[in-house]
C-alpha cells in the first residue's frame, strides 16, 4: 500500500498527495434515506465513435459496475444522464442496457433500480407535435414497466423545443402520468447539465417553473408521482421547493455541489439522493448514509463533506462533461480496463483536469486501490508525453 499519490505538474516538480483511508462498506442499504447512484456505461474500447447515437458498449463490465453499486448499499439509476443519454447512447442501446440491468436486479432478489424514460428516439431539431413527443415517452415507459421496472420521467429536448407554454408541459405530463402503471419520479434537469433544456417547464424564471412543476405533481398526487429529482445546483431553491411538496412525495437531490447538507436536512425536511457523483464515491456514500441511520450526523458529515471538493471539480463547467471524471475514476479504481467513453467523450476534459480529479479523490478516500491508480495515472501521462 502506497502512502501518497505522485502527480506531474506543469512546473516540473512532482506533486505528492497524501492518501486518506478508503471506507469499507458492508453493503447494507440505508433505511433513513433512499439513495441511488446514476451510473455510467462502460464503452467498448474497440468501437469507432459515430456521433449518431449508435454505439457499442461492454455489457459484462457495465453490469459488473452495477453490482458494485448494489454491493455498497445504493440503488442503481439506470439509463440516465450519467449513462450518456443524449450524448452517445441512443434509445436502441438504452433498451438493451435497461433489460440487462433489470434482469440483474431480479437475479439479486429485487435489488433497487429505477430507470430513465424520455423521448430521445425522436431525431432532428425541429419542433414536433406534442402528441408525437408523448407517444415517444409512452413507448419507453411501456418498455420499462412491462419488464417490472420503475420509471423516472426525464426532461426531453424535443419537448423543450416544441412546447410553447407552461400549459403545454402540463398537458404532456398529464398524458404521460395517466398512462403509468405505477408511481413514477420526475426529473428536473437544469441547463447547466444540458443547455438545450433552457426554459423547461415554460420559462427561465425558476419560481414560475416551480409553480408549473408543483401543479403537475399536485394534480397527479402520490399515486402517480412519488417524487422528483432536482438537478439545478441551487441549494436554497431545493430547500424551498421541498418544503412546498405534498405529503407522500419526495425530493431526490441531484445537486452534486451541495449534497451533504441537502441529504442531512434541517427543520424536518431533507432530500433523498440520486446523484451522478455517487457513481464515483459509492463506498463513501454508503458508509455515510448508514451513519444517518444511527442518528450520527457528525459521522455522516465527516465522511461525505470531504468529497465535496472532488464533486465540485468533476462537475465544474461545462457541467455536461462531468461524465469524463466519473469514468476516469472508475478506471483508476479498477472497475474497467480502459479509459474510453461512448462517442470518444473522454477527450472533453484536459489532462490537468484529470490529474486534479485524481488528487482530490486521493484526499477524500475515493481511491480504492491507490497502487493501481498510480500505475494508471503514470500510463496516461506517458501516453500524453508528460513525465
């Protein structure tokens, strides 16, 4: 076991980062909070990037990573933004992924999994009739629910460019929710994660948008909508929003900048978790959440707060490329044999950015095998011509 990570610097002298102990998670799911990791897809390293939504991925390594998440006591959020929906993974490939993950969950006796549904099988950039968008959602919803899956109704680029008012969103969601066979979760993905979703819910003002979302949720009730994932990177707004929710409906934080405070909660309100960063820090997240089960808030924060600098760096702007840092850490931690991504997305972050990811991961205990991580960092730097 090495005691520190050695990283090259632009100045020439190596940088040494002390390694923090890795959390050993026994795998029991937390009972005080429901928590999911939005998980990535392991690409086929031999595949040629196409950029058209047709890709090849590695089913064995991808499923092995889902088992890793379940082993840490977390649920799996499948086929969502972290899996490169809309950034390389098309609906045809997503269907294969969803079916395999649902089968794997059943094979574990019903491991917790939720699945993203959208309308991303609709190609092009033109505005479309709302009925066509709703039908695309219903196709995906039926695919998931017919296999026993629970759905997260994701935001749709097609709806964002086609809806002309808040009323259009309310009508589209009314039709989608009325077709669901069991309660679903909604997902409000902010423009930091996808600039093409600007103005979702009918306007750019957060409070007006919130009023639309709350009307949709209130009309549906807990029987149709169990909760909502908020991915807005706005802690104060999330606190206000969750205080206004109907009894029986929950907020799942998708705020990768402020998740410890939002999960811990205050004044009787708290957020559950559905986070892309949990893909990268699953052992730490699982261990921290179990501290909350024991009413040990200090222990929870002692584990999870040190991960914030890592998360904020991974998710820094352009935020949609956070997936590169997530996959990089999966490679450093031995969950895949290569650092390649669907569509060649790994090239969207610089070597300097990735080395800082490694340093911050070492500092918070997120490197599960530091010796392997050092070996892989060295190989990446050699390939880049950096000693």
